[in-house]
C-alpha cells in the first residue's frame, strides 16, 4: 500500500453531507443488491438441499450434528455452506466499498458494473483464508450483539447458552475478553477488502498490509470512526426521542379516546419501523464510506480532492420517501385502530410450560417445583430424566452434580441410594432432595401435564420403554409428552408408542424438519422464525419455543401463535397470556415490534 501523505485539513473532515447526499444511491443500490444476493444464496441452498436429499438426509438439526461430522457427505455439505457464506459475505462487503467510492466521488457507475466487479473480485476469497474471514463474520456479529440484546443477523447466540453465561461471572468475563480479542483482530484487518479491491493484492498480502497501515495510522482511523459513530448515535437518539419517546408521553393525554389513542400509537410504531429501516441501511453504507475515506486518506489510493456534487435526484427522492412513509402510517394507523383488539389481543391461547419443573418459581426439577407450577396455573411442566447406575430414574438436568450438589460425579455413576443422600440448596437456603421420576409422576397426576425429556448418555429406547411403562401403570399416557434432542430416538419413540405425544427439541436446523416423525417440534428461541412456525403448523405439527424468558420474547411468540412457550419466567408468561399485565397499550405495542426495548 502507498505511503501516507499529509492532506489538507478540510479534506480529512467527515460531515453528514457525504451520507445525507448519498441517500438516494444508498437506497437505489443497496436494496436491489440485497435482493440479488438473497436470490443467489437461496438458489445455492436449494441445490445443497437437493444434494442432501439424494443422500437420504432430509434435515440437519442439532441432534444429527455429531453423526453428520463423522461422514464424508456431512463435511462436504458443511464446506459447501462455508463457501456459499464466504461468497455472500465477500460480495456484500465489496459492493458496500464500491458503492462508497461511487457516492463519495460521484463516479456515476451503474449497478450492473458494480455487481460485475464485485463478482470478479470475490473469487479471491474462495480459499482457506477467505473461509476464515467468513467464519469470523459469522461469529463476531452475533457475539457482539448478544451482549446488548439485539439480533442483527439470521444466526445468533442461542439464548439458552447466553443465559448460562450471564449467570456466571467467570463465564461472562471470559466471554467479554473473547469478544474484545476478536474485535481487535477485526479492527487491525479493517482494510483487507480495500487492499484486495483497490491495490489488487492477494488476500494474504492485503491482510498483512492492513495490519501495517492500521498501526501506522491508528489515531486517524480511531478518531475518524469515533466522530462518524458519534454523529450517527446522535441521529439515532434524536430520531428515537422524536418519533417514539415524545409521542409516547403525548399519547397519555388522549388515552381516554381509545380510537385516536390507538391511531396515534400505530402511526408512531410504523414511522419508527421505517426510521429504523432507513437508519440501518444508511448506517451500514455510511460505515463503509467512512472506512473507505480513511483508507484513501492514508494511502491516496484513488483519492480525489474535487468537491462532492449533490445529486439532483436527492431532493425529489427524499420528499418521495417521506411522503410515502407518512401516507402509509396514516392509512395503516386508521385501519389498525378500527381492529386494534383483534390485531393486538391482550389474551392469548399459548400454553405456558414451566422450564425444569417450575422455572424461577422454585428449585429446579424437584417435587416442590412441580407443586409451584401447579399452584401458579402453568399448563405443563418440563422435566429432565436420567438413569442411575442401578437402573432407577431421577430428575436432573446437568451432566454432573457439581453445580447443584457440589459433587463432580454424574447421575450414571451413582446408585439411587447414593443420590438420595445428596441435597440441592434452594435460593432461600433450605435443602431439597433430588426427585425420582415416580415421585414426580405421583405429584403431577391429574394436576398438570408433563414434558419428560429423555436426558443424558443413558437416554435411549430402554429409558423410553421404562418411562412408558410407568405412565401406563398410572394411566398417565395422555398427560405426558416425551421430548428429546435426539432426532432418531424421538422418531423411534413415535413409531413404537403412537399413543403418547412426542416432541423433538432442536437449536440448529437446516432442511425440512417438518417431515420428521413427531407430533411436535420445540424450537430454540433464535430458530423460531414466523416462516418456520407456519411451515410446521401446515405440516400438522405443534410448535413450542424454548427458552423464552423476557417480556419481548414471550409476547412476540404469543403473537406468532406458537402452541407453547417453555420458560423460566412462568408468572410473567401467565400474566401476559391472561391479560393481567398493567402495561399501557403503547408500551405493549412497542414491545411486540421492538422487544429489545
């Protein structure tokens, strides 16, 4: 890369005009580009899915990962998916950078030329280093956004994993350190794409030159980005205050006039959604423009000093966007206000399933947790069954007894008598015994439905046979749903015992999981998209979501009409379902569309 030279101070200044003036191009180029990229990836995934079907694999989910990784075709599919993602990532970022120069220097390149160049250059990323970069982006964005409760990508850190991290200070510290280290790696390689694109470097050379350029100019890079980020943070704050916060307090003045109150809050939410969409589109492109401008300043690669010419199209385009946004909010607000209670009901038919016995109502997986779930009015209670060394069944979740009983051994290593001597310390300090399956069944009979998860290394058909026998003896077959993370096991249970409900739990899925031989599918929160829920319902399967604990998550899935929510926040879920929440309609509406708030 070229040597840094001193530039006139005014040329090093970033102002909003670079991004504001480029609004039409950002919208006209980025939206078609995203559509084209989506079509390309969908086509590639369709081909991969067809290849998988030829090998007899109709779905890949969490339970099949171990066996998949032991097969040649499993690795072939995973490698192919990595390449597809890498190409998508490379094309997306290269288009952003090319469009940055197009806007900054008014190059007036056509969309076809930009995409053609992006496709040609992206071939340099189809190698080992390119796949590593693809994996980096696939991991770093979910890791960062999980900490602030956002989800900006299709793939995210599973909530059940992150909830464990949050509850342990050492885990959280290790998580933060890992994220900071990965962020630093990304920052020092921030000019990698620019070197490949503008200096025609190989990927390896560009990564090396990016590190060198960053360390030579780190003050300019950091200060320029902080100025850019501060500017957009201010825009975001002003936008949220103007569009959401102020109308929120104004709406309290007209709460008695229900129609106009509902009209106003629906308009505000629609305008808020439009604002968030436009802000996100502009911010992503503006970020690429900021980094490209810094790169050009540091290297003089393609740097031009002429002033930016404001596109004539801008004024008309801006007025058009604002007019359409206002018209949409007025029309949809009126229609929504007329049928507000039908669109946003306060009561839902969703079943509330207490996680690990009684969720946060009591000590997990104990007899008292079942009683707590019954008293609270939960629809069902989910429990975890493991087999002891002498063939008995107890209720316990973890692989070892360390967390709850301060014993490093596993359930499978101990006899029932040894387990009976152990105690779990409840949050209030009292001691609780580990429950047997028989005790749980006797407590729940005719009182509450049970979701029995076949758990641990001992989970298999022997466990399923024994559990079913206990259910028959107590006439509880119709009061239980057997669930498992093992797809093959739960399908075998369905075929062997069709009179008992079965459910497959998954947190990773690729393919047609609706074709599985089960009565229901339990989707991890991040996996539960509206499309997947609809597909499963159309296939005649019930859908549960686990583990939804926040207000936003719970109400979002109730709106999506899932059949059940497995949750630790049992009382909160019951209050939302039964309409006992005292939250105003505006707050409830905001939480549906912006659950992170």
